[in-house]
C-alpha cells in the first residue's frame, strides 16, 4: 500500500474554473488531501518543485487501442502493461482499453487479459474498464474496421460476452442496425454506456437511439454520416444530430489530422468543453517512429502505414487510427482551435470522467479524489506523471538515463 506523502508546490494549478497562479497540492498515499494557494509547510513529505509549470489533473483517455508498438488485442500481459506505461509518459493517468471488430474468441481473450493485468499494472496509466468498439457496425462506414467480422447485434452473443465480465464499461455500435435499439436498452440496464459509431443513421434514428442509451458520439466526423440525399430529399446525419441534441456528448480525435482546425473550432463552438471528450484513438504506433505497422491483433490485424503523424490504410484511401498522445490533443486544441487552456484540459479530465461515471474519484484536483496529476510546461510537454500518488514518469530522470 502506498503510504508516502507528496507535496507539489510552486506551480500554476488548473481547476475546472480557474488557474491558481502559485499553489500547492498535497497527497497522502493515493489521495489528494489539499489544494491551496501559496506554499504549505509539511513535515516528512517528498517535495516536487513544479518550477512555475502547470499542475493539472491527470489526462483520461476513454478511447485508446494501443501504443509503444503494442495493441490491446495482441492479447498479452506485456502489451497491456507497455501501452499503459507508454501513454503515462504523455500525461495519461487513466484509460479505457479499446477493442476492434474481431472474432468473439479474440474479444473474450482480451477481456481475460484485462482481468490478469489490472493487479500488475503499477507503473502506467490506470486501466478503468474496457470499451468494445464493434462488431455491430454499418458496412458503409466501417473505415479501417475489418469487414470480415462486421454484423448486426446478436442478443445471444452480446449477453454472453457481458455475462462473463464486469469490466465492460462502454460498447460502440451503429444504432440503425436491426436489433441495435434493443442492444442499447440492454447495455443501459447493465450500466454500460452505449455509443454511436461507424454508422449511417439519420436524425430520426439517432434521436430514438439517444432515448435508448446511445448518449455519446464516438470520434465525431469519423465513420459517421453527414447530410445525405435520398430521392431528392435531404436528411440530417449523425454529425448534425450530435449538434442538434444538446445533451449528447461527443468524442474528438484532436490529433490535428483527423479534423482540421475549422472543424475543431466548430465542435467547440457548438458543443462546448462540458460535452467534448478529447481522445487519442491511438493504435500501436503511438510513441513509435513512422513506417509499416499493424492495426489490431499483431497476427490477424490489418497492415497499415504510419506517415504524416497518422495511420493510413496501405492504399492511403482512409485513415486507420491515430498515433496521437494525450498531451498532443491538449496542445492542438489550444494552438489550432484557440481554446483556452483551462477548457482544453477540462475536455481530457473532468468531462471524460463524467461521461464514464468516474467523476467521484477522477478528473479534477479536489481534496479526497485520487492523486492522478500531471505537471506540464507551456508547450504541454509532460514533466511528471503521478498515478494514484505514485510517480510513474519524470522527464528529468528519463533524460538523465538516456
């Protein structure tokens, strides 16, 4: 059990409402015990001088497939641990490992590995629960999802998967498919978040879906319909629906490539920081050099190319996931979308914490919450990452070792 006391001082503390210009955060064990202006005298605490940098809640990534050369669907303990450690270097302190469309057997293996890894994962971002992305998608909006496994919701299948594990916290699907509304109702009855994804739905279908549990739009603009024309009549798609339904939350891949600056500005202008979760949606190439890579399972996944800071299908017809890290998302929202830093941080801390129902413990620097903290500079380069009171990354130590 972590019983050490930490004192982080001489930093600009980011709260959801303001920046404390020179403040101190105290930690006892795995919990925040004080957040105050100025300095605080504490005997026997390990002291961290923030050096005037920002002291922020740890970043929460609710949609991440991999990083550091590994994918969660490699189905190995090593992959899970390496991904958690890789993203911790970039400020992620909590994450929801995400699957891809696959055979049921592969999916069950991934869930089994999660159960094994949770206790061993002491040096990386905390694993908060699984996000299943697929296989219930519209073939026309599959993007890089493997078409071999795409199908309609099957009650026998999804009930069996859910009955085997209590770690599934979210499932993304296309709500217009046969049986998808019933699927959404079932997820809601089990306390699992249903999300719209890889879908060709129109407004009327999205509205019904929202009323039946689908309250989050997965990676807005990617793998979803916009305005369509059928027999001369125009219909609003999922994108417009996400804007029209005020209460709907949206995810944004703010890697600077999936969405250009004008669209980042538009999403922020309409939805606001309280309804947007920044996500990496990163695959195994995050934190790795460019070149050939693999999306999904290393043995049965899809070959992709990483170039221009993004993963692409080999024919370059579509993006195949991002290689973003959490700090890059914050940096882009500030630099490209002109979003105030406080709001950019909110979109990767308190908003995702609320969406995933973990705001009682995570997402803001408040006394009594988990001591998940990152220290970063003006360029959003991570200096220190602390997960539940334990320092898991320190840039000075890393630089000294290399």
